[in-house]
C-alpha cells in the first residue's frame, strides 16, 4: 500500500511538471482577466468640498505612438530581449544599430577577412548539418535550407506525445569595408513556421519573435567563430615562434656594402625583429613599417648579453643606428637587411659582421609559445 501511494505521488508530479508549452513560457503566470477590466470613473466631488489626493504609484503610463496596441494579454511576450554576445576575438556590437549583426575586426593571422567570415558561416552550418539553399560569395549572402527542430512538451505513457515543432530559414550577410580590416556579419529570418501538436501557431511569428531566433542563431555562429579564431591565433603564434634562417652577404668591393638575407617574407621578418632586437640590446626608438625602417639605440652592456648569446659581442659604439628592410629583388619570399649609422651610412664591415652574428643568433632561434 505504501509503495502504491509513492507511485501515485510520482505520477501526479509528472503530470503537473510536463505541461508547460513554449507559448506558456512567454506569458506571465495567472489568468488574463485584467484585459476585461474597465476604467473606473473618478469620484465626483460635490461643490464646496476638497478633492482628495490621488496616488500615482499604480498609474499606467501612456502608450507610445510606435507601440503595437494589439499586443496585450496572451499575445504579450514578457521575456527580455536576447543580447548579442561578442565572445570571439576581434568582435563587438555596434551601438544604435537595429540590425541583428556583429562587427568583426581582422586579427593577426587572418589574411582575408571576408573569406574568413564566409568560411566561419559555412563551417558552422556544416557542423550542425544545416543545408545551404543558395550562396553568393561575391555579395557575401548565404541562405539556409529549412532548419527543423522539435521539442516534446507533454509526454504520456498511454497516448501520443505533445510536440512543438519549428521550421526556420535564415540569411547570413557578410560585408567588409573597402579597407578590408572591418566587416559585419548580419543575420535575419527569411521564413518561419511553428506548430504545436500539429496545429499551426501564427501567434508568435512577429518580428520580435523572429529577432529572438536570429539573435540566438548569430550567437551560436559567434561561438563557433570564437573557436576558429583561437585556432588561427594559436597557429600564428606557433608559426612566429619558429626561427628564421639568415645569411651574411659580404661586400664585393671596397666601395660596396655587406648585407643580410632573411629566409622569410618582409612582414614576417619585420615582426620577428620587433621581438629579437630588444633581446640583443638594441632598443627600438621608432619605426616606419611603410619604409621598412627601424630606428635603434645601442648601449654596450656586454657582460649581461654575453650570458644569453654565447659571448657574441657587437663591436659598435654606443649611439643611434638604422636597420632597413626590403624584399629581396630576385625573390620576394626573402628579405634584405642593411644596418646603417644614424646618418644612414654603412658601417665598418668587421663591425657589421659582429652585429649580424648577434642579431642572427636571436632571430634563428625558436621562441617559446605562451
């Protein structure tokens, strides 16, 4: 008998907790009798008597002109609006925008922002087996096929389950500004159908509800982008940690000038030197990447740097110097480097060789990835 009572309680609890539909979750608890409430007339005060003070604590403010006055009672969605979550590196929300979109900035390691964003959308859709109905990479527009999802709302042991079904089609828009460093990823619902237990529900197919679905889909896409960008950043750090082979080219005549060759493109060599130069005691005072020019300052501290670079010493005087980089004339995958004094003149060949030995010791070494 005791077990039977326990079973009865369990069945009762299950029957109560399994009847909350998606529609009811959008509505306040209780009844909607208030929609039938009539406005009460103010008290009529006889002449000669004072009007009593009225409290404005429960006064309902006037509805704005842009508000849809037909939405009240069961039609009113009480849920707060979903927020766009810019969780991926280089993303943020544009203030004051009515579109469901995220601003995407180019990050280090991403050479083509538009292609990266399109690949993110394609990868996200492929991960969840969402089919693409149409795609135009020139305009950056991707439209999905129907995306179906179902939720069992009321489960019964002796009859069919009550199911809430929704079908959606989305459009992703990828836009990149002419300079190529900033873009937008926008999304909207193209079509939407919902039904509960086979009955079509048009009640919540309004723009606000569609914006909720679009925001949720955009946040899922941003989450996927976050992982992809973490992989790009990690791969970039690993690539940059690798040492760059260097070689010394001696002057072919007394009037000539010796120089160095780095076995890497100009941008890669430039970035690596930004890390290596301070390591060997050459302070970067200023730089001009458009000219491939580092302005350097040197102060001899041989005792300290000896311990790091095997006793190599730069045989140059304290003062200011210049390091000039340019793509090699015969091979743009390599970089030519020249080391000059403050007057932009070549330095002594023997001194230049000592500078090369020290800098190349730092540039050719693999760095630890943090």
